[in-house]
């Protein structure tokens, strides 16, 4: 087996080249949800996966957000969240947030990698989606959510979307 050559600096450099910005092409994937260094030319800071320094990386496109999160396009939509495991080298969960329509077609919206699945991780995930929607003037109101019986996700959902 060849040694792993992945470096966090390479990931941070890639993410820095694919941050969201006001004039982004609607079909261009961008990344969000992580801390940045706060400088004018922002650089992502990716955690090491520890309890106090989690990994959180989320990806979407502006087109996916507009088509699926804007209340004008929801029409009795049911939103979904689920996690998949053992598909990343570090075995971090891959979160998928999407919506289905009355025709039972599932539309993925946001993909996320997080080092753990605790309430604060889901709060960060949901609040990051809400932040990006506000940034691009997308009127996102979540009314219905389908998820598995995970307590951490349900608690975060109630905190971020009261009444859902």
C-alpha cells in the first residue's frame, strides 16, 4: 500500500481557490462552513478532527441553492438529511442535504464532510446553509424535514428551525 500523501495545506489551498463570492458562476461548485483566517484574501482553516477542532467542509452550487431552497420553488417540498460512512479516508461522515418533490424525485443540495455528528456539528451545518442563502438573497424557509432517528440532528434541527 502506498503511503498517503494528503496534506491539509493542499486541501486548504484548494478550498481557498473555490470559496463563494458575489459574482460566482451559478454552476461553479463552492465550499463553505469552515473557519477562515479573517484576512481580506481569506484562507480556510480546516480542523484536525479532534473534539475541539472539528473538520467541517460543505459544498454546493448557487444554482442548486436557488432551485431547491428558494421558497418560490419549494411547492410542498420535503427536505432530507442523512449521513454516509466509510467513504472518506478518515471515515468522516458525508452529510447529504436535499429535497424531494411530490413526484418523489430527490434533489441533492449540499454535501458536507464533518469529523463527527454531534448537535453542534449539525447546528453548524444548518446555520452555514442559512448563512449562504442569506448571502445570495435566497429566501429559504424549511417547513418539513425527513431524517433518521438521530438525536443530535433532531436537536440541532429544533434549534435552527423552531417549529419544524
